[in-house]
C-alpha cells in the first residue's frame, strides 16, 4: 500500500470528498476500498441517525418544558381571575351597603322619605298592575246562562 503525501488543508469536508480522497490518496485493493467506504458510510449513517434522535429528544424536552410553563401560567391566571372576582364581589357589596346606608336616616336607621316614597310607589304600581290583570280576566260566576 502506497500513500501519497497530503497536507491538512486538503482534508475532505464532506462524505463525497472523503470517498474521493480515499480513492486518490490510498492505493487499496478494490475489495478493501469498497469495504472501507461501506464502513465509513455506516458510520456516517449512524452518526446522522444519532444526530436526528438527539434533535428529536431535544425538541421533545423543549415541548415538555413549554407545556409545563403553559400549564403553570394557566393555573396562575385562574388563581388571579378568582382573586379579581372576589375583589369585585367585595366592592359590589360595599357599594350596595353604602347605597342602602345613604337611603336611611343616620340616627334612626329608618328609610328616609325619598326612599320610602320610591319603594311605596314601586310596590303600589306592582299591585295595581296585578289587580288590572286579574280584573281583565272573564268571570266564571255563571254569566253564560243567558241562552
């Protein structure tokens, strides 16, 4: 076997260049050369598969990390929405209490006159409306006997 001299700057950079380099610089028997090229192809193929598997594992790990972060953020968001809901209910209750207090006399805690008349008119108009509905119904006292 004879080896031609070479310089490191001339090293192959791709699979195809490596095959050409072997043919050019190494004088091997055809069977040995094809075996060597087949072994190199197997190593390249295996390293390519390992690189793809590694990339897939890395992508799966990233996806799992993102899924965890999204789940955690969704939980935090639900917790904050619950807090906001309870705060808004608290303020609504304060407004209702203050509104009710403003409609009552501070000393006696009785309704002031404006609120009393408003409530009275509201209740009396509701009763009047009901009596009108009741009076508009036909009576069933037997008035159909005029045949």
